[in-house]
């Protein structure tokens, strides 16, 4: 086999997967966008998403800064050396990381040290099968952390919020799937795609669920029961009203694929793999001798370019409130849920490691009146040693719930930007201290990178690139107030209303 050609093919697969959303996914997003009424929060968010998809494609830059846990599924003809393929994957991965197409995303689970090149114990995940064909089939999924955290596994029978008893039958499975969409809310960057695995044990069930994400989102399930189930979920999940980013809206789910396997008598698992709208999975067939790409997979049919969408957005833009840090308490208290703000000036990134650090240590910079951005960017250093932002969307904020309120009070922080919202502890602190939570559009990493005019410094680099505190100068960084200093939270409201809607699906549908 021509290993050099194979490495180049793999490099192309990685870069394309990270930067160019597959055609079936684009079509699903286009359809969702057409269903929202112009001017609503959902429509504006979807316009940002489609603009971001277009920007990533044009700049060949990551669609989302979280380039995920890379998982390769490979089928080889009998006799092909799989060790050579794995070694080529690793070399291609290091190259893609050095080129800023992948964020260094592999972290030692015990020490927290980032390997810097996306390699590490067990990573990337590479799974092989043999087949009778002559070519090699290589598929890659880059599944980010926020949506991975919203995966859920049910052990039947069980009791579900809003739906009551889910029994060991098709109707119980239906209830689990509906519940899985509800429990994800906007935190996995809805609207999402779900893969469902029925049966197996805890690990093979999840594997089966994830395998469904490798199906085309437009295929039809050959199993009649599962086809009906998929259609039912697609027809009804959107009635939950969770909408894009959990802001409320018409589209909550973009795809549902269900697979089944046998189980043992005592176990009955329903496993659900949730994937964000930034559904990055592609595939290639490669000549077993040439190592060259023969065909791209998931690329049938029309490729939707979101070019024209960029032109549409200006009219839809609502009135915005401009903010420049340092922000006063008085200014913050005038903001209310639903306001759209645009930030100019400085913001500081801080995610898991920084929040833990700040809860026990002093801040390296004065954060009084400042804005914290829950973000782990993709950064590249040029030859002069200057840093450039390659991708910089928000991360899921709820992980900082134990720390956020205390840190805001202690350092005088007035605003935090993230996605998916925060809980009661933070809401209370916002009210007491005078702070706001601003929701940015998850996954819109190019759109936000474009607002960043410069990197003015960095602290705590020992935590690795995604976890360091980056000092970013921004212009026109847009976000929506979803939690204010008067005790209001859009996230709490959408959670409550979607739970009520979920309970409408309590009655038996499948017998
Ligand atoms: O790690 C990140 O940058 C984001 C993560 O994928 C998330 O959704 O929270
Ligand atoms: S930030 Fe959102 S879009 Fe990006 S990987 Fe996480 S869940 Fe997906």
C-alpha cells in the first residue's frame, strides 16, 4: 500500500470533517430554518448557524472549536495491514492539529495534561472490521463534548419525568426517546440528531446508538417497527418547543435513527447518543493499493450553500444594546431576559480548569466589571510568536454551576457568556450581586472568531490551550440575555414548558 498517499487521504478526511458539514446535515438544517418565523430568537440563531457553516467551509476552518473525540470506523479487505493504517491516522491527526484544523483535545484523565497533538491513551478511537470488498472504507465522526454529555441510557422498566412508567416494550422505548430529547434541552446545541440503540448491554448498547449516527440522516429504516418509531419521534419531538439552543422554537430535533440488537433476559437498555447540529461525520473509500480517495461518502445529492442566507440576516437583526467592559452594576440591572447585547472591548476566557482555579486562588487579572467567556478556543501561534484565534464558540456553562456565583461575587465579574444556561445557584447570585448570563450560539465558532480583533495576553497556559485564560479584544460580539439580575431565566421557563408538553405523550401509542 502507498502509505504516504493514505496519510494524505486521511488528512483530507479529517480536515473536511472538521470544516465542511455533510450534505445531508446541511439539508436538514435548511429545512429547520425554513420552518422558523423570521425575527424570532430561533430564526436569528439559525441564521448565525448557517452563516457559520458557510464561513467554516470558505475558510477551511473548524465549524466548532470542539473538534470532538475523533472516532474512525474502518472496513478493510482481508490481508490489509491495519497497524499501518492506525499509524497513518495518528500522523495525519498531528498534522491537522498543527494546522489549526483540530483543537488539541486529548487530555490525561488523571493529571489533566493536554497532549497537544490529539494523541493519547486510547485516542483517537479506531475500530476495524473486515469485509469481502476490495477497497478500504473509512468513516470519521468528530463528536463534541457538550452533546456527548447529553447521551443517556435507560434501563427498562423505569419511571420518567412527565411520561410515567416506561415498560419493556416498543411503547416504553418510545417514551425513553421522547424523554432523551427533553432532558438534553439546549445543552447539546440543539437542534440535534439522535442515534438510538435498543438492547445489548451498557457498552454494546451505546456502540449501537453511535453506529446509527453513521447512517445517512435521510435513509429509511428497513425494519418496519423501527421505521414507525423514527417517524413518530420526528413528527412529535419538535412539539416539545425546546428549539435552537433551547431558546424555544419549532425545531428541536433534526434526525432520529434507531437500531436494535438482542439482549439478555434480565437487561433491557435503551441507549441514546445525542449529536449537536454540528454533526461532523464523513467517510471515504480508499484504494487498498493506491491509498488514494476513490469516493466521498454522505455527499450524494444537492449541496446547500448558505451563501444567500448571509444576505438575509441584516433585516432580521433585532435592536441591540451595546456593552463595553468594565460594566457597572447599574447597567447590568437594566438588562432583562430576551435583550440582545453586543459587546465591544475585552473579555476573558474561563472554563472548567479556570473556574476550579479561581475558587482557590487569586485571579491573574483584575476581573472587576469584566466579562468571562466560557470558551476553549482553537489557537495558532505564528512565527513571530503571536497567537491567532482559529475558532471560538461557547462551551456548556452548566459545568461551572458549582463555582460561578461565588466567583462572580468574589472578583466583581458582571457578565458571563456561555451556552445552555445555568442553574438556580447562579441565578440567585446574579440577583444578589448584579450580574447577567449571556447565551451565545453554540458551535458558531467561526462567527465568533470573526468578532475577535486581537489576543492581548494569556494566563494559566499550564492548563493547555482550551483551558487557559485568553484575553480577547472583541467587537460586536452578539449574545442574548437568558438569565438576568431580576430572577428570570429563559432556561428555567423552557424546561418547565417543555416538561408540560412532554406529558402530552404519556398515552400509549404502540402496542
Ligand atoms: O469543549 C467545547 O469547546 C465545547 C463543548 O463541545 C460543549 O458543547 O460544551
Ligand atoms: S459546542 Fe455545541 S456544536 Fe460544538 S461540539 Fe459542543 S455541542 Fe457540538
